[in-house]
C-alpha cells in the first residue's frame, strides 16, 4: 500500500525516527578506528569524508551519524518520501534521487555538496547484490576528491530479514561493533580500467572492515591477538 498523505507521512517519519533511536539506544556500542577517529562527531577542522557501510547495517549509523552536514541519498520514489522524513528527524541532510529516477542530478548534487559536507553511501544498494561494491561510489570519490571511509558493522545477536541484503535487526541490549579503516583515496581522472581496479580495492577494504567487526562482535567485544594481527593486514 502506497502512503501518500503528507500529514501521515510526516507522522510516520517522526514515529519511525523515534523508534530507531529507542531501539539502537539499547545497544552496547563499541567503536574502534584504525587510523584517525573519523566518526562525524569526532571530526574536527575541514576534513570531509564519504562514509561507506553495507545496506544491511543502516540502523546503527542512522543514530550515530546524524548531523545536518552529513548528507544521504534518498530515492525520489513515492516511498522515498517516508524515508526522507525519517532521515530529517534523525538530523541528516538530504539529496533526493536514485540510480533510476533523478540519478544524474543526484550525483551532481552529491558532488557539489561534497565541498561543504560529508556524504553517506551504501555501496551495495539499493538493490544489491549483497556486499558487492557498485561503481558509483568510486566514481563519486574520484570526482569529488573526498576519501572513502570503509566501515564494518556487526552485532553479537541480530535477527535477519529475508530481503536481498539480509537486513540486520540487532536484538535489544546486544553488543554492536563498528570498525573504520584508514581513509581510502581514489585518484582523479581515471579511465574505465582504472576505475574497475579502484572498485576492487574498495571491495577488499569493505570486506576486511566487515570481517574485523564481525570477529570482534563474536568475541564479545574483546580484541584477540588474531584480531590485532589481521587489522594490520
């Protein structure tokens, strides 16, 4: 059922944002940066980044990354209006568009916004395949000059939806782990072959960050010697 009434969309957006805050607020959050501490609330000066995490893990950053200078791309589809309202109540800035509707203009907006704001991407979204980096993120980083922050997120206990991304619903009170790797710089003016090589490099970084976070969560939030060795790989 499509929800189109503006008042209802605004009400559901407020309720959805409140529910996300309440749910994620029960988690035991642990953050470990490899390299600089780059979460938005920790960044000082004029640094700007492209934050990257898998589509399945959007709930945790939705609470921890919300700032007006952190911009997310939201579809122009009718259902996207509800998502946009949720994002607004979580304090994010918005760019409206997608790969199918308003895509070119959305990329242009993201490129312009990158001069003054952080950008958020889910490199395997919006339809997958799961945990497979798509070309758009590397292209955006190359054109804006902003470094990508590969982010790994995991939960000690979570339910999984039967969606393409196996969307994660962390169980209330569970341990949530977040790992960020050093900024990944993409050179400008790349040809097709070079973009594909950078895409593979980005894919490897995302898998590495994810594995570190998952091992950390499985270990109950305690870093082992094996984790420390693998983090330097």
